[in-house]
C-alpha cells in the first residue's frame, strides 16, 4: 500500500510518498481503507520535532481519517466490513491508504457526510469538546468567545457550543473568515485585526465579559484575554506558539482561571464521553465539518505548509 513516511524530523519535505507493507488486524483490531485523512497542526510539530515532540522514526503521520472497514478481527465487536466510518488516533498513521485501529477508535460516519468531512472530526471535535466541557466547564446560557474561530477546531467549538445552547462569539482575521463565522451562526463576530475589537467584545457582553474563552494562539492573545473574562471566567488554551506575558492581577480581580489543554494525562473515560456526545450530535445532523482545502495524499508537504500558514478556512484534508 501507499503511505507518507517520515524517516527524519525536519521541514515538510522530509515526508515521502512510498510503498509500505500491507496491514493485518491483530486481536480486537480493525483495518480501515482510508479515503481521506485529516491534517492537524500537531502533525507538523511531530514531523519537525518542535514543541517538545520526538516521535520514534520512521513513522506515518496522521491521527484522523475516514473510509470503510476493510477487515475485522473476530474480537472487534460491532464492526462490519464495508461500513462507512471515521477514525481518531488510529494505531498507525492515517496519511496512508489503510490504517489500523482499536474498536474504540472507529465510529459510524453518517451517510450525509463525505469522507473528507469524516476526516475532519477526530482531533478538531474531540479537542473542542474537551475545551468547552471537560476543561471549560461550560454551562447552558454562558457566553463563550472562540478566539481564532475559522479553523477546524474553531468551527467545531462553534457548532458544539451552539448545540449546548451557549451564547457564541467568534473572531477571525479576514473577510472570508468573518463570512464563515456568520454562516456558522455565531451571535457576534469580530475581526481580531481591527483596532478596538476587544472593546467591542466587552460592549457586546454588556461589560460583563466572556464566561469562557477558547484560545487558539495564546502567545498573541492571552494577555488581552485576561481582561475580557467575566468574574469566575475561564480561558482554555488550545494553541500557543511562544511565550506570553500576562498581568496576574487581571485574573485576581475576576477570580478567573487559565486552563491548559493537551494530550497528556487525559483519562480514557473523558475521551469516551466526548466522542459519545459527538457521535450523538453527528447522528442528529447538529455537527457538519467544514472543509477548507483538500490535497492529494502525495502532496502532504503542501498541506503542512497550509495548516501552519492558515491558508484555508475550516479543515485541511488529504485525499487517500
């Protein structure tokens, strides 16, 4: 089969398109024939060895994908060959024609969604759900600001927040991004490149501030976020690309929190709860992933450039 392989960490060009051995399902495992793979910022950190990541080499990148079940071990209950599925955190990388999964990593893909949309579910929606509920403690009626809302996680956070009856604000940095937020039904959208947008956010909350801020670029925004919080508000940091300086008194005055979100130490039951909720909402049609751009599998280096440079709105995927 064909797959992308990384033999050394470095720039996007270290990813090579090559033949690899076929996969076989072991005890309790499932082989999925992938039609699309999701591209996430964390994939670029692993590939480059940045942000403290040091993957075992060589490896196939990718955590998310969608396709059909190709083969199933007898102990993998509830899975049948030919079923349309999406996968998250597969045992083998998803930048490939096939991937190997445990049963808990495979979920039904509604008929209304394309394989590209299925590949946009795992990391973005799992991250957004944990940010809003497990870390953010969101409650119906609260106001959430998704800071940097036009990407894959941002769109997922908007949709999940709306389904939970939260008041949803979002920011984007271009006219196209602002249009996307309007299409997603935010209660208010703000261009974070415009002077005074933070004052406009506070005004829209009646001076109260946001109960929750989902922050995609903390090194740029966190200091200002602390001034946009309501009393007992929470900033959940989903992404950051460098150090940041804050005034701790902004938190003290509000009895507010900054909470990090990352992959380490996450209980299995928390992941299961998130995807059980996501699957219910997918089945109801309440979650519809937005695809920003699709690349052929062999063009994975270009997809990595795009996801870091934010050249697409919504999710970037690879066609397998």
